[in-house]
C-alpha cells in the first residue's frame, strides 16, 4: 500500500519537475527575446 503510494508520489514529483524546467526555459527564452527586441528597437 505505502509502496504504491510512494511510486505515485515519485511520478507526480518528476512530472512537476519537468513542468518547472519547461516553464523556466520558456521564461528564459521570452526574456532573451524581449531583450533582443529592445535592442533592435533602439
């Protein structure tokens, strides 16, 4: 019982981590894009 629970927990945690990594990458890309646009406009 507790073993299956921990496995489910682990899967959920790894999914959340992947989402966080993806969000961080998207945020970095959008920041650099904004910076590039800013430089281009100047």
